[in-house]
C-alpha cells in the first residue's frame, strides 16, 4: 500500500486536468481565506501596532544581527520544535500532526501536479511520504482529540463534543483517514468502496482548505509572528515592563527561564 500512488487510481469518469485544477483551487482558497482572516480580524494592524509600541517603549535598541538571531531562535523553537507547549504529550502530538500534515500535503501536490493520472512513474519516496504523513496526522490528531484536549481532560466533557474551533482538526483527521482507507481499498481492489472513500477524501479536503476564515488554519501563520514579537519585546525590555515568564527553563531556545535568585 505504501508504494501505491493513490492518485493514479482516480476514477476514470473524472476528466483529465480536474485533479490539478482542484489542487490549485485549494491553494487559492488558503491564500484568500488567510487574507480575509487578516483583514476581518485586523491581525496585521494588531501585530504592526504592537511592534511599533514595543519599539517605542523599549529601553534597548536591537541591531540587525540580534534581530536575525531572534528570528532563527523563533524558527527553531516555536516553529520547528513547538517550544511554546509546556506539556510534553501535547508537543509530541502537535509535532506529529504538523509534520505529517506538511508531508502529506506536499506529497499530494507533487503527485497530482508532477505525475497526473497514471502517466509517468512517481518517485517511490512520494507515495511513502503521502502515507506516512497521513498516518502521523492520524496518530497525533486522534491522540490529541481523545486524550489531550483541555475541555475533555480538565472539564470532563465528552470527547465527541464539537465546537467551531474544532473544524480544522476534524476536517484534517477526516482527510487523512479517508485518504488512507482510499489507498488501502485501491490495493485490495474494492471498486465501490474506493470510489466512496475518494469522494469523502475530496469533501474533507474541500472543508479543510475552504474553511480557513472560520477555522484555526490561519493560526499557523500568525503564531510565528506573535512568538517573534514576544522575543523582540523581551530583548528590548518593552514587554509591559515585566521580566520574561518564569514558568519553565529554556527549552529548544525558548525565551522562558527559571526565576532569578535574589
């Protein structure tokens, strides 16, 4: 199954060029949805306003070299290692989901756009990345959904309780799960089940990429900017005149440190 290019088994009733157009349309929806989210919530104005205030209130000027260092530390900590999570379990679940999502989406785009239909032979690494990425999404996503969510663990709510904020993770899980079953049924030669799961896979991806303004999808673009702004504010002493948070020692370059001894 892991060596199978699932997009080579797209139903013959679908016209050539439609899968490629679908991938491009999803990319446009993400871009447009993120732009709408920025304008509607005035996120850009908020970040730039905070940036100006931090610069004006700061007691220290930050040079270009230090700014680059802060950017690299933000990339290594908050972006690549999810250092903002205090819980080890939540960090691992988040990393599994994030890297699985990236591997799955990139492999999907390359398989559809680079090797349309059954024409050409895709490199073996792409089907592997597609399947492993989907499995990582399922492991991290279902672990988070049933065992780590705060309102389930701390408040005792049902794991099946759904709010609008859950739209992103649920559509992502639906996409990865339907995709894996679709590929499995292709390998087994089940024609009817394959077509059904392919339809569910398309619907789940449409919801995932088309619901950016109402889900937490755009959140992944805002978090690095906010984390970088906090590091700059800590470095120039403008973070409300208070020292950096002291809830945990520095991990993976995190700005949080233990309290100083007086």
